[in-house]
């Protein structure tokens, strides 16, 4: 089995002068969950090469067993530094796609035409699409086979308004995932702030926050084994 991970190439946190990118835990935990089960994982990003790491995800409070394993894994770090260009990958070559979060995707992947095409292709080919935390932002411009928003009528989750408020970025981000999913007709649900919450609707898997990244990968593994 082969799964494609798609990571952001965006490193600027709005106009704050601070850096952003992808969240290490949301990459590392799903990666090891799948790789340890024998799944081959490839990586892509809009610009290719090394995707930016959100510096906040390297702080002591954000570390987990998976992130500590990542820091000691030279092979994976090398692999991550050489992501494929998103425009060069095709859904036909993979069994599923996974989008880690971090705030970066709000600025690039949410409106990236190659990413939108890829998601729509995976959907048409009846293959799982999974995203966690801010990753579900990538679904918002994608359309289903009926031409309607992909999330319309679907059970979905993603970073909550209250979590965005807790990290004091409500006024910085270009949009709020919770609000946008509801506006598009998604059946949005959430758990407590920072608690694991994963929703599966058919072949669509969405997780609320960093704590949801490993459970989301476990749900993806179940779908792949069917």
C-alpha cells in the first residue's frame, strides 16, 4: 500500500512577522502509524523540497513520543527534505492521501489548484482522503462528483473556533475552518478543545487537532485494510 502525505510550503503567519508551516506531531504520528504497519509513504508539497516546520511545534510542550522519534530519525528527516512537487504527483499512483495541519495550509493548500485536483481525483477513484487540524482546510474548495462542495452533507471535523481563539490567531488566519465548513453545508462536529476527535464519513476522514492525528491515521489504516 502507498499513501501520499501532502505538506504545506507556506511559512509566513499572516502579517505577524512570525513563522508557520506544518505541525511536526501531525506529520510524525500518522507517518509512523502507517509506516509501522507496512505502508509506503511518499511526500509532496506545492514547491517541493523541504516543507517549513512550524517553530511552535518544536517547543517542549508540543513534544510526543512520535516527535521525539522523528528528531532521531535521520532517514525520515532526509526524506522529508526532498518532497516531490505537488504538480508532479497523481492520485492513480496511491491508495490514499493524508494532509497534516499546521497553519500553513490555510494560506497555500486551501486554494492550491494542484491540491484541489488531487483531492477530487482521489474522491473520483474511491480512495480515502484524510486531513487533521488545519489540514481539513484543503477540502473547502474541492467539489464532489455532483459539482457541490465536497464537504456538503458530510460529517467533518477540523480545528475549532475556540482552539483558534486559544492560540490567539482568530484575527490572523484568512478564515476559520469551523465557520467555513458549516457555511458549505458540512455536518461539523467537535470534541473538547485539544481532545482527540476524529470523524469518518465514507472515505473522508477528518480530525480536529494535533491530538487527533494518530487516531485519524488509525482510521485510515482500517479503510486501507478493507
